[in-house]
């Protein structure tokens, strides 16, 4: 396993910021670490990098316990924190060469930096000072510095915060490309990020892991084929009678006459036929488009 966390807990005084969390991430997985602000995402990531100690539990990177092998595990991790720390008075290439020196790459440093300038799309801006770059290009510099040691594990903490739509898509595309040959753990509270980049999602809420979905394409919450309808009848209807109808997967009563219905296909004709057979009338029937925010609330409620 690239990452293995077992019974990990972390406290600051009396405040518990991680409560007995457990998960493993295998080689080549691109995993979204989803949760609201303050859920424990950044704390978990800092512990993985060795920047924070932990109260109890086990944290392993590539089979090595982080607390006992901090130098070795750090060399296997590329880390882009939420607040991307860069030397803004340095030129892009100058900064990346400086970072390469800290990894003792020797004669390989120039070749490695040139490769990464091209890989992350910095060639048009590499002659500028970092302070002159847009937020999107600064994020590219941050990704490049995280990739300099050619890490096996890449940890990205809110990598697209503050980007405009064009920059957003460019960085997402870059992360997808990087994820083809590295294990990636990506923290976010943005649902679109999960769908756009990840093949698995781990959900953390109030310091605890509340869900782990190995394949997001199979999660009903992400499945766009699950349609939502709001239906109101003139007379009361028993929920179980609706549940028996073809293509309906869930019935959520709002009142004895109003329901939210989840179905695998458009069931409006089926509902009309049901009303006729039941000698009832339909007052309203509407298809409801669920937003990403709705999905987020369901995952972290």
C-alpha cells in the first residue's frame, strides 16, 4: 500500500481533530479526500508528510511508519499545501533549481527541472519572477516543486482554490495526467473536483471517516442517471404503493400527499398511470435537478 492509516487520532489539548480514522490507498489510485472545512483533511495530510506528530495510531507510507522513518517517507512524498509557499522574488527556473538542490539531484537537476517545466506547462512563463505569475501558474510552480524528487505519492491540499474557470480546468487536466503514474491524495470540499479528477472518494466529517467509496462511478449520489421528481397528489398516497412501481428506487414522503421520488428513468408516465388506476389526481409533478451542493450535504450530513 502507498498509504496506510490505522486508528489514527490527533488532539490539540481537549479538542479532537482526528478520531480513530482508518483507510488505505493502493498504488496508482487517485483519491479525493472530501469534507467540509475543519473536518480534519489538512491535519491528516500534514501527518502523512511528517509535518505533524500524532497522538495514537499508525501512519505508513510505502510500508514505512512515518514517525520512525520521517526522512525516508518524506523523500517518497510530493506535497502541495493549500497556501502554496513560494519565493516570489525568484524566477521560475531559478526557484525550481533551488528546490532540486535541496533534494541533492546533482548533475540531474537541470534535466529534471527542464522536464517539469514542460510537463506542467510552465514554458511560456518560466522566464518570469514567480511574483509576476497568475494564481494558476503559481499552482503549476507548486506542482512542479512537489514533483521534483519524482515522488511515489502526491498529496495535494485544496489545489484549485481561488482559480478562475480556465485555470481550474487546466490544473484538473494536469492532475489527471500526473495521476496516471502516481498515487494521488487530493483534499477538497468541492464536489466537481471529485467527479473531474478522482476514481475513489473518502469522506471525512467532524474528525471521523464517514464513508469510503472505491468507485465513484457506482455511487448513486454521483450517478446522473438517478432522476429526482417532486410529486403532489390530490389525495393521500401510501409510500409503499409508489415504491412498488417500475423504475422507482426510493420514495421520500414530504407529507401524505407530497413525495420526492428517485428513479432510474423518467417515470412521469408511470406516475400518471398510477394516479388513474388509483382514482387520484396529480396536482404537480416536476423533475428536480440536484446540485453538487446537494450531493455534498448528503455525504457529510
